[in-house]
C-alpha cells in the first residue's frame, strides 16, 4: 500500500515539474534545432573572413550538439529527483550541470586540439567563454520552461473551473426532472416511488463519489441504467430500449453525465408525448481512435415541438464539456430523419485509460 501511495504522488510531481522530459523525440528535435541556431550565431559572431570557414562550423556544431545531447540525457535521467526539489534549487542545479558539461567538453576539445593549438595566454579564454555562454543560454531556456509550465497550470485550472461549472449546471437539471418523475409515482404506487428514491440516491452517490470530470464508459452506462430504472417506474412498457454498442472499451473515458442528458431528452420528447411509447436506440462505436455516440427516439413530424430552454441548456453544456476536454474536433449534432430524432456526439480519443488519467 505504501508503494502505491509513493508512486501515485510521484507522478503529479513529474507532471507539474517545469523542466520537460528532454529525452522525448519532440523535445530532442527542438533542442537540436535550437543548438544549431546557436552554432550559426556563434560562427557569424566571429570576425568575417574572405571565405566562409565550413570546417569551423562543423566542429562548432559537433561540439555544441554533443553538449546539448549529454545535458538532455542527464537532465532527463535526474528529472524525478529534481522534481522533488524547490524550483530555485532545481533550476540552479540544472544550470550547474550544463556549465560543468560545457567545461568538460571544452577540456576534451582542448586536449585533442579540435579548434587548433592555442597560445598559452589564451588557454583560459575558451573555458570562460563556453562557461558563460552555457550559463546564459541554460538560464534563458529554463526561464522559458518555467513560464510555459506556469501558463499550462493556469490553463488547466481555468479549464477545470469551467468544466466544474458546466457539471454543476447539469446536475440540478437532472435532479429536478428525476424528482418530477418520482412525484408522479407517489399517489399511484408508493412502493415504487420509495424504490425510485433509493435508485436516485444510489445514482447520486455513485455520481458524486468520483471527483474527476471523466469516468469510464462502463461507469457511465451504469449511471444511465439507474436513471432509466427511475423512468421505467413512470413509463412502464411504453419505454423500450435498444443498445447497439460496437467495440467500445469498458475503460474508454467519457465526461460524467453525458449519456444521461441524451437519454432524458429522448424520453421527454420522444416517449412521454406518445401514448404507445416507442423505442429509444443507443448506438456507440469506437473506431480509429474516435468515439461516436448516438441516441435516437421517434417523433411525429406533424406534432413536433421545439426543444425547451432546459433541453437546450443540457445539450449545450454537454457540447461545451466535450470541446473543453477533447478539443475542437469534438462535436455534438442534432438532426431529424426517417421519423426519428438523432442526438449524436463524437470526439477523438486515441488512448483509453491513460488519457482519462491525464485529463
């Protein structure tokens, strides 16, 4: 148990550490390109000669790239240890590591005379020059990493506050509609009303027990089933369900209380007005990293009514949460065709359980 607690607390520290994982391919590519730009600046800063010294450019590039790659490898290896330190201490140690590596690389280059023999009076100059350049560049780069980290934290905090606000709007809307359904059972069948209250209590206990904004597909279906059990007490045989779920992993992340508002919309506007009731169809699929969900219900074209303000609010909240969590490729659409009303959503989700933890 202690080992699990230690590992679970170490992961947030690494995620919040301002120095990125420099051993990742994207970070390495950025470091190499920045190093090559620095090489060009260093070479161009030298006194101009009639012919461009390509050998000097190659040697300087080799020197700087080796120093950058070694620094990235060591900092990536020490990242878990540095993440436990205060920011000022970790930043100072990072700068010190880069400066020491630059001095070691300078000593190796001086030993093999890669830059040509130096006079005795100028032997200290390369060490001082390379040490100051590495100190200034590493300090500037660490400052950039720190500002980027603070900006990401602010973005996450604003996103979390926005999602929690949208979630808070959905829960009262769902609660009021469920209570209305239970109220209709009190005079007709008190035992069923009592059981419906217990179902509603279990539903909210399960919903509020998980503090995160995302739940697994299996948990979301269980929440929806509890809501449907409440509505079955009121609608009886008029409510028929048809589930068509294709290749959806149980641990696929989905915003909490996403399926329930779609089902509520289908029941209120597709089943409740019809004496004979109808079939509510739930279609879900997961293909090529994209999750798609459609909830459809029958409707009468001649007697169709516009969606109420409450329904508009619930659907707009679901749409806003999808965009906030999964980006602009997430979408929610409403259309009517072939005598049925379709409410469909989709969003990219290349990973399953790992993405839910990251978000």
